[in-house]
C-alpha cells in the first residue's frame, strides 16, 4: 500500500522550497499526501521564496534557484493546496481549567484525542513545513503539539524544518512538561541565520524586525544535558535524523530532509548527521 504523509503548513506563509523539497521526495515514491493548516485556510508561499533574485541578508546570497522558484510557483498555482484539512475542526482544543464542568470537558477532550489518534493510524509520517509563518500559528499551537505527540507515541517519523522545529520543542506531555526532544539531537534555524530586521508574514502588514525568539537557544535548552543542538554553521546543509525526528536547519536542507524521510520509511534509517 502507498504510504500516507500529513503536511502541516502555516497560514501566514511557508517558504516555497521547504514544501517543494519533501513533497518532491514523497511524489517520487508515489506517497499519498494530505495538507492541513490551523483553520483550513489555503496556505501560500512567502513572496521572497519565489524570487531567485532575493538576497538572504545573513548569507549574503540567493537561497532560491530559478528551478526551485518555478516549481514552488507552479505548485502554488495548482489545485493541490486548495482545500487543506482544518486542524481546528479535526483536533480538539484543551479546555480552560476555569470552564464550567471542567471535569466532563477534559474527559471529552481526551476521548476526542483518542479518536484522532485512531484516525492517524492511516498516516505513516508528518512534515511540518518551515518559513516565518510557523512562528505565528504553528510553534505554540496546541493542536499541532497533540499531533506531534500522537505521531511520537505511534513511533512514526516527524519531519520539522526551520522555524517549524519549534513545534517539537514546545510539544510536551501535560504531566511532566518535558520537551519531547529532551535527550535528542536536532538542528534548526541557527542564530547566525536569523534576520536582524525584516521578519515578515503573508496577509498582514507587519515587519517584526528580528524573530521573536532565537530558535537555536530554545532548541539548546529543550534538548537538555543528554541531547544536543547542531547548527553546523559553515556547512551547506544540516539535516539530522534522531528517530522519530528528522530536523532540517533551513531552506537548503529541504530536499535532503525529504530524502531522509524516504530512507526512514523505506530502509529503516534511525540516525543520520550526528
């Protein structure tokens, strides 16, 4: 049977290559792909990710080839992303402790999560696509966290790219509050790659300036004393596999991340890059 992959995308802009890379690997294998966004709104690429002439400020060069820009633009024009699954309609939202009838509500919440976990049995892996958008609506999204936890419990791989790796750092069991990447080896957007200005999003007139948090510092803390963050500054690519997690530092790592996902699913790869 063809494998089935769940792609999670922000509604505030994804980086074109960070969808095209893993999606191309899945398409080549004939995998079935399902796209989801926080509220079911159609995801769109960040405009600079479609522009081969855009110079990435920290790197001082273009990070998008004409071929990848064309592929991302073609994907955006296609109908593949038109009707994404709404996480708000699929995954329950944990009630406030102050809500009336909290005990019954929290019982219902866990019952619904069990139902979602049962539905996820048909999926073989999940990909959290990067870009600046995840900062807004994925990183601290409780529904995304519950999906990550469900995939981990099912021992199924989770790919996270760039700022999407923050979802792994913040996905925590409500009992012990320990990050699920505690003791793991991961990569993600390093401090040297952070913008000093110009962190923007699709659909809003808002320049955040620098990112609201240095992802590297969060990952260093979340991996704890027995894990490790790898920035691999100076290396052209940085992709790590510490099963069940496959993490990618930034845009140039997208195709390699897709390749490693296939190796995890088809060849049983459990460790790579560290």
